[in-house]
């Protein structure tokens, strides 16, 4: 049986590189797409500007015998769409909006036209109401059903990206779009800052002290590719613990005294719930920051 073929956009980025390695090591054929490969990704790839519909459609229809007559390339079984400006105010708000919205539309529309029905897309924790100091959440752990609240243009692109996903799925009953609301992504280098967070919990108040290890983010993406369902669904992706040594209950009582605590919190339990991702996707985080500091 031939290997399953997955196209990864944003493949040259922080998350994309690890996703490519993770999928390769689990037996997938990968086609990497990005507008800015700084190094050879070591897999078949294409440089494409995804805000250009023609380039997006071309990338997603990379099938048949390649130009050297070497390999038979089947249609893609799944698309992992990560290409985006990944933070608020990295570039102007209007550029963030047009880049993220148009690229995401072009990927969903190209997939629809080509009959590719399995899409995993990187949404973000930002739409849950970050910064939480200013949000209207009433209880922790925060779950997927809180009202979406985009306080930056970046977060608005994630709110609207999820709406776009929902509309594409309504019109295409066979389509699946898994929207993964990734927490702040950390690689080994980032863990060097964690001792500093212990001295001042205010530093990470904004996202309720949550994080996601980049390898665990990749695992969640692979599990989302593999989980069969139809329609659009959302999943919060965090590690099991917070970035803090102080217990989660103490943090909430001191810094968010008005929030209700649902159920009992274990010592350092994440305050952005990953329970749904575990239950439906079979996600199981493996890499706590505590092993690296
Ligand atoms: N890094 C985080 O903390 C974080 C948190 C939550 C969600 N996310 C989401 O995860 C995804 C990946 O983030 P990342 O941290 O790897 O970002 P990154 O900036 O490291 O990688 C994004 C890649 O996308 C490419 N790209 C952007 N716009 C493009 C376009 N129009 N056409 C082609 N390529 C384009 C860039 O060249 C880059 O290589 C993004 O959707 C981001 O919003 C990231």
C-alpha cells in the first residue's frame, strides 16, 4: 500500500519543521510548502506565496509523475495548513489580516476544488480571550465552548478562520477541518526563560500560564490528521502542566480571585483544558518543560 501523502504549509516555520519530521517518522510522504525556505527541507517542496490563489491551487494539485519522470505522486490525503503570520503586531495589522485570511481562504478553497477533505489548521489560544486579565471568562479550566473574543487583529484572523472553516464544512458535508487552538509554542531554547517566570507570575498572566511544547504540538497535528470525523471542530492544545511551580489553585486564587474553579485542580494542571483533544484525538502530551530546565 502506498504511503499517505500530506501537504504541510508553513513548513519552514517553528511548528512546520517539527511537524514535517514528526509526520515523516510516522510513515507519511510529505510535500512541504512555504514562501521562504531558508534551508533545504530535505523533502519534496515548493516555494509558493499562498495569498496568490494560483500558487495555492498549483501547490495543492502537485500530482502525477514529477518533471524528472521519477515518482508517481498521488493526490494529497490531507493538508496541514500552518502558514501564517504567527503573532500580533509582528507586521502591520492590515498585513496580518490580509496575509492570514487570504492564505487560509485560498487553502480551503483549493482543497474543496480538488476534493481534499482532510484539513488540519492551526488556530490559536488567542481567540479564547487573551489577555485573560481583560476577558470575560467566568471559570477555569477554560474549555472550547467559551465565546470567541479576538482582542488583536491576529486573534481576529483566528476567529474568522474558524468561521471560514465552518462555512466550508457546511457546504461540503464530506469535508473535515480540525482547528487546533495551539497555546504559546515552546522549543528547547524557550525553556531557558522559564526560571524567570517563577519570580514573577505576572509575566504569564495573559495566557493563564499555559504553553505547548513544539513536539507535542506536532503530535496533536498528526493525531488530528488521523482522527476521522466530518465537519469543523475545535480543540485546545496545551501541555498538561502550567509554566509555573506555584500550584494552579494558588495562582487562580491570588491573580484571578473572581474566577470560579470547576472541579478540582491537580498541582500544576493547565488552566486551558486539553481534555477534549485527549478524548477525541487521542492526544497525549509527552514533553513537560520540567525535563529541560
Ligand atoms: N508560535 C506560537 O506560539 C503559536 C501559537 C498559536 C498558534 N500558532 C499558529 O501556528 C502556525 C505556525 O506558527 P509558527 O510559530 O511556526 O510560525 P512561523 O512564523 O515560525 O512559521 C510560519 C511560516 O509560514 C510561512 N508563511 C506565512 N505566510 C505565508 C504565505 N502567505 N505564503 C506562504 N508561506 C507563508 C512563513 O514563511 C513561515 O515559514 C501559525 O498559524 C500560527 O498562527 C503559533
